[in-house]
């Protein structure tokens, strides 16, 4: 029974490893709101960060349409962004009290998930005799979500 459980863990872990890496990395970017623009600081996230956040949050690669009613009466330069960005941080801000430590904890957790997933992939190559199975599972685990994203 233990051997079957280990085999199931091996197949599922290898199949979903690409998605685990993607979601851990994109989630780590979002912990510190690196996907949100901030008009006060002038920060504008790179396009790839926006796309990763869109897939992470909405399972979509297409930007949601801006309602015409919002843009008809207001000049384009004055339309509020969908993501207002992080709030101002002051010395007594709730973000700097307990939640900043929690954010760092979750960031370390996301990085640890990436490292352990990469170690799992390495172990699957090291301890399995047929690397074609591993490559097949990794390719399927990458291609299927990407194909479903573009459907």
C-alpha cells in the first residue's frame, strides 16, 4: 500500500510541479502588491508581472474590459485604475504592525515551496530509471494549463 501511495505522490507531484512553481512565484510577487500600480510613488509594474497576477487571480490572460460608462464622461487620464496600489505606510500603519511580519513569513513560505518543488523534480530524475516519464509529466503539466488558458 505504501508503495502505491508513493507512486501516486510521484506522478501527481511531477505533473503539477510546473503549476506549483508558477503559483508560488506569482503569489510571492503579490504578497507585497508588486502587481499593483501606485500613483503616489509612481510605481508601474512590469507587464509580465501584471500578466502573471491576472492568471493567478482570475485564471485569465486577457485584461477585463473597462466599462464604457466610466470612460465616456471622464477623460482617459482621469479614469481610476482597477488596482489602486498599496496604501500609504506610516509609522502607525496596520500594515507595519503584525501583517508585515506575516507577509515576510508567507514570502519565505512561497520561496520554500519553490525550492522544495525544484528539489522534488531533481529527486524524481535522480531516483527514477526512466526520465522519459518525468519529462512527459512535466511537459503535460506545463502544456495543458497553458492550452486551457488560451481556450
